[in-house]
């Protein structure tokens, strides 16, 4: 819905403009159709307006129609003669039907058709240039299956030792996002408290061979703005691409060891990291690298990460 918003708005606008034009044409057709089986009589009355004021208002309203279609005009005397209760009695309404019908054509039908045409051109433009995000996981897997180069997930661990078991978990996470042939490039761990500039000095953040760069944090750690946040802020400044965050739960689960209140403590810690990442404008995705199947990426997490993959 977000990707197709402009296209849908253009199509809805075109439909509404066409509906308005057809509604006005229906009113015009109804005027003439009824005129064949019934007699229209023209007249007016007002508590506050005199014939001169009514003539002025009608002249403004009907001047476009009288100018374009060369219809018969009317004078102040003609308007005065149409006042109800004023002899002679009201005249036939044929002239006024023509004035109303042509005015509807000029002021409603033609502008609405013009607006509908403009909306139609916009709809064609957005249909030809639909902003399809081919970096979403399903499309990346499809492209990989068609023989395209496999996607690459670059992982920047922060104060996190990625052992062999967790490295395999990262491969599984990458395959969920970027296809079965996805590759993982795990950088050396960034030391706690190190300067972001020093940690990122030898990393080419805008490497187009890298599909997604993700900072890997440990859920058991307490996020700190001056350390964890400084790295995220530095990445946001230096990279022309979005940055994602992976938060591994496996170590914290091992520490809790199935104690009472484990679920509540896990939820509290997740909420803490979620709030921290929201503050730094980076999507947080929680994973279990020792058992990825225990916490597979849901659709929202996959889309959050895929939006970061440019």
C-alpha cells in the first residue's frame, strides 16, 4: 500500500473526476429528456434581491455559456417580467434550460474531464515507474534463483564474540533475508568504548557488493548512547545506505537458564533495546543465533531489514 500510494491516489482521482463529469452530463440529459414530456416554466422571487441584482448574478453565471454558444441573453426588464406575481405570467423555461445545460458543460464537465485526463497521465506515469522494492527478501531469493549474484550480509559485531555456532546462525538469518545463496561477511568485533572513527576507518560502508550492513549487539548488554549509540550515529553519517541492527538473544537466554520470570525479563530487555534503536532511528531485529528456528524473522522484521538493503 505504501509503494502504490501515489498510483492509487491518481487512479481514485481519475475515477472521481469522471464520476463528477458523468453526473453533470446526467443532469443535462435529465433536463432535456423531461422537457419533452413536461413544460418548464421560469420565474423567481426573493425577499432581499431586486430585479437588477438578480440580473447581475445571472449575468455572471451565464456569461461564459452565452459567449461560447452565442445564446440569447436577457435584460433587466426580462428578469423583472419573470418575477412571480408580476404580469405577464412566467414564460417558457426553454431558454433557461439551454443556459443551465451549457453552463454545466463549461464549468463542470469540461474541467472535470481535463482533471481526469491529468490524473490518468499521472496514473500511467506511476504505473510505468512503479517504485517496486526489489531488495525485499522474497525478490532477492527469486533473483538468486534466476542466477543473479547472491546477496551479501555484512555484520559488524559490537563487543560480541561470534563463535562458530553463532556464525552458522548468521548464515541462516542471511538466507531468510537475501536468498539461499546469501553470503555473510563478518567483520572483527568492535571493542567496547572504542572511537567509532577508528572502528570504521578500514570499512568501505558504501560497497555496492554488500546488500545489507547490520550491527550485531548482544541482548545481555545494556545499550549506552555514548558507546553503542555513537557507533550507530557514526554509521548513519558516513553511510549513504540505511543501517540495520541485529540483537542476539542467545547469550541472555543462557544466562537466565530457564529461571522463573524469564519471559518477563526477556520482554523488558527487548523493550529497552527497541526504545534505544528507535531513538537512533535504526530498526532493531531480535534473533537467536544459536537456534534461529526458535525465533524466525517475522514479516515485519524481514521488511524492516529489507528496507535497509539498498
